[in-house]
């Protein structure tokens, strides 16, 4: 690896000072005097027909300007994958957070007062709130015109799972469930919109993909895309929660219809009510193995609650199916993953994108198999883990860079430095009700777009100077949602151009000024956006050498091709790159209260090359906090289609007091052939193995397995009491 000055350096974030001093301008800070204030009328019921909307009383409120309804929307359907969600519902509402009308007024107070007076006459319809019954005959239909509640079915077949299970020396069955998870990003949705001097509709908000937001808004309004401009202010976190439109299209609609600048700022309860969540998933599976530790077959069925609209359920389902067997080479597979419509809150993208749910089940099953066979769970993993040349579930050879074994060994080496090993089950001295245990799990997650979706990123680099390059301008439409992407891209450009970092400017937050780099998702912007910037910088240097002044180059980097799965054989090349991880977790279980505390975490990752080590460590630590919430604390609840946890007082997210005192990131740098300077993505990986590692640690401490997330004290106590009735723990 060549010696570099910026690649690997823990360069300080250029936006850090503004964020900690409050100078950074988030979407809610863009509201200006003279703007109309918008207020959404939400459905408030899970399934109903709209009989009439009466806005007369609302419009009589002093300061009220307009009440927009479905009749005001030129093309009343949108969606990231499938356009099945109305901008404003005109006939049927399908979940409590559906938008029915939009009030515009001269002040926020007037908008709120008018919104309370909009009367909607509903006829309630049967609500479907149990995803496991969504495909049963006679179940209420969420989208009656479709004739079914099936969003998507992803089957994967490899070998003959039935025959292999019949011949296996041991077969274990398991049932698992995971819950909704709220993104709980720092700033709820907000933004402004107006018509500029060129007549374009400009929307300033926060999202994850400038150009996709623009496409959907233009489609809703029936405008050419060049007549819509999307700009991002500072983005207070996303985690997948800003992939779908939330307020952007509402702002655009109001500015377009009313001809005045408009603003909206959601409260936390509005955000929690209406934006999508992580999919709840129910998994039933059977795993078969031989006495020598070879896993020979996996049979699994996963059913995900997609909620009222499709969002990204189709793509999440593909990950659920693909990773049902984890990061293990299993010769025989029979997997079915289903996403179904319900009248619950929609489910969509969330950090990990189906992988944490799938591998919660697969990693627990691997550890259970090891115990049943009398083998060390580490040894069972060593026997079965992917290696270079392994064939994945879709019958293709894994992309090069299979480093899960290296991650596991690095994790174990760090664990040995603790003087600990997996298992233990020790009681804390003088506190016999406190039991400690250590669990280990591995993980895999695709990097970038999959299953034949065109994966590209475009960047423009322009060089300025006289005799030598004095400064550079990088244009790339890449959202920085708090993860530090813009700094990473500047470091890559500065390194390739041989410039000080301060002389590299980035323009990334305006769809009219920066080319399309794709979404801030799938752990892809370092590997994809970074490669586009690297190649554009190299091309600009060639132009400079040809005495172009200023020199300018635009490069569209295209990743190696992937393919959809064959509808008959289910074969295909789903991904061009994967990331790998291994984790060790030590927990303390209070057998009197059921409370689980995480004491220490080791999280080992192959990042290809750490462009900025400090940011890599920050990504690992932040994801682990989110994983801890998913595993132990966060329990978004709905009953009969109503949200029971509408605020952060009832939906509990981890605080600094919940995070363990010892988190050890272990960073491997096994260069990726496609990534810039060998870098690959890491942002989602720490989410993947954490829950099963905690489950294994709880088992090591207490002898009980938990299979329903989150592991609340009530569930831990119930498992302990059930074990006590069966025998001593």
C-alpha cells in the first residue's frame, strides 16, 4: 500500500464546530418571515373510506389561506419502488399516519387552529393488523384493487433441502420475531419550498437522495425534472428513515399551488406517526447438520409486516431471503420471504436493511446447533463460514474479499486479551442474582445496490490555477446524513490531486449543481461516490496535463454488474461486494428483575481501507448504540392499528447511561479491489451480529434462549421462570 498523507488520517470534521455551536442550519432553521405555514391533517384511523371533507370552518380562521386535498394533486401517487401511496388521500385511508389534507396559513398558530376545524367524515373499514394472517383467505384487503395483501415474495432454492434435512444427523427448529424500530433521528422532518426567479419549484429539506426526491416530486406535480430543484440543509441523521418522501412533496405541492413560499416543521409525534419503520419479521426455520459439524441444510420462512404501503419492502425482502443462512456456505436451501400489506405503519429502509432480522435467527441457530452437537460454537463457525470461492445461496461465487474468517479471528484475539472466552455463565461475586456471560456472532451485509439495479455514481472535478493546480472543486450529489461522507470525498480528492484538504471544495447538496451519486444508503457512498471522485480527479489531471485551464472532468463510475434472480432456478449474482463483521459481547443479567446490561463489546470489521479512522470508529460506536436499542430497549407498539408509543417518553432509545463502558472497534484493512484506495463500506455492519451475540451471552449467563426482540426485562423474566419450571437454571 503506498504511503499517503490523507488516507487513513483522522482528519477533523469540517462541519463539527458549526454543529456543536448551533451555527449549522438544519431544515427547521430555514423558516423565514412571510412564509406560509403548513399543517398536515392525518387520518387517525387505520382503515376507512373518506365520505366527505368539510374545510369551511377551517378557512374561516383568521390567517387561514387554503386547505389542499387530493383534488389539488396532479398525480396523486408516489413511492420509492412502487408508486402506491397517495400524497393526500381522497378515497381511502390505510393507516393512522395517512395524510388527508394540508392546511396553509399565515402563522403556525393559525395553521394549527385551522387544522383542528377540518372535518373529515369517515366510514370505517375492517382493519388488518396481524401480518401473519395477511395472506389468509378472507383477510381484509389493504389495497382492494390488488386482490391480495402480498407485497413481494422472494424464494431462494439451492440443492435439495428436504432430502438433506432427512439425512442430517441433527435437525433443530426455531421460531423468531423482531419488532418495529423507529429511526429517532435528531431532527424531525422539516423544510421550506418556493418558486425561484427561473420559475422552478425549489424544495429545501433533508433526505438521502437528491435526485430521487426530485424525480418523485416532479412526477407528483406533472413537471419536467429540470423544473424542480432539491437542496439539502444540514441533515440530523437518517438511518434509512429519510429514503421515502415525508414532507418534501407536500412542500412542493403547496408552493406550486399557492405561489408563495411555504414551510413545515413536524413535531416528534408527527414524525413517529407517519414515517416508515424497520420491518417486524417472523421467522420459522429448520437447520440440519452432521456430527462432524457440517451444516447441510436450511429451511426458512420469513414474513415481514410491510404496513400500508410498499416503500422498500421488496428490496428488504431480498436481503432477508439471501441472508437467511447468514454468512455460512450451506449446500441445500429452501427459503421463502414474504412482505405483506397491513393497516399498520409502513415499513421500509433501516440501517441493515433486513440483515439484522435474518441473522438474528441464523446466528442463534448456529450456536444452538453447536451446543446440540457438543461442539464449540467457534469451531462450528470455522467449519462453515464463507471463504474465497464459496458459493452463495443464489448459486454464484461470492465476490472477492471474503474476510469474515479474518474478522472472527481478530475478534477472538481481542477477546483473549480480556482474559475471557465465549460462555462462562459466572455469577458476580457477592451478588449471586447477577450472572455474566459472553456471546459471539458473525455477520454479512451487501454493499451497494443489488439484484440487477443499476449501480452508479457520477462526480465532476474541476481544477483551478496557473502553472500548478492550486485548488479543486468537487461536484457530487451525495447526502451527508451525519456520517461524514463529504469529508471522506474531499480526502479522497485531495489525496489524488496532491492538494491540502483546505483547497478542495465540495458541492453536494443541490440537485441542479451536482450530478447524481445515488442514495446515502446500503453503506455505498464511500465505495461508490469515493470511486467516482477518485476517477474524476484522475481524469481532471489528464485534462490539466493537456493544458486545459481550468481543467474539468465528469466520470460516471459503474460497479460490477449484478443480476435479478432467475424466476425458476432463483440463481443470480445479487451483489458486487459484501462487508463482514464479528462481535463479542459480555452481558450481565439480573435474574431478579430480568434487566440485561451490556458490559463490553468487541466489534471487528474489514473496512478495506479506513479513509478516516476516526469516522470509521464513530460509525461502529454509533451503530452499536442503535443495535443495543434494537436488541434490548426499543419497543414500538401498535394495537388495533393505533400507535401506542407516540413519543420518546414512551418509545425508549438508548442514552449514554445505557451504552457499555467498554467498546473496542477492531479495524481490518484488507483492500477491496473496487473501492477507492481499497475502501469499502462499514456503516450498517455493526447492526448485524449484535442481537444474536447478546442472545448467546444471555444464554451463557442463564441457560435460557430468547427468540423475540427486544429482550425486555419482562421477556427475560418469563424465560427464566419457564426454565425454572422445567428444571434448575
